[in-house]
C-alpha cells in the first residue's frame, strides 16, 4: 500500500508534516489549497479513516499511524476552534 506524507500550514504559520498510509489524501486535499479549519478537520477525519480502513481490509487491522495522525491533527486544531476565520493550507504532497 503506497504511503504518503502531506505538508500543512496551521493558522499560526507553523508547518507540519502529516502521514497517511494511503494516497486517498489526494482525493480530499489539493496542493496549495487553503481550507477553513472545520472543513480541514472534516476532510482529515474522512480521508484518514478511509486510509486506516484500507489497511484493515488488506492486513486485518486498523492503521494506528493514521488514527494517531488524526488525533494529532485534532489536538493541534484545538486552539483555533474559536477563531471563525482560522484556515489550514495543504502545502504539498510527499510521495
């Protein structure tokens, strides 16, 4: 299963490299696109859950790395949840 990483920029300008065990991330994000925080979180939840499910279908167990990445994204987003204008940018994909 091809894994990938994707680089995001948080509302405070901090960049983070995120992990996915599947290329499904490319179905939910576009390089150079900025997303409102709530949309970014929804897309992350969907994409990383699908990625984990693909691992489960192939190997018989969920991908703890994908679910851990989702947890890290949700935790990192917490300080911005009250900012209605908070956005996250998908900078690039690393395959």
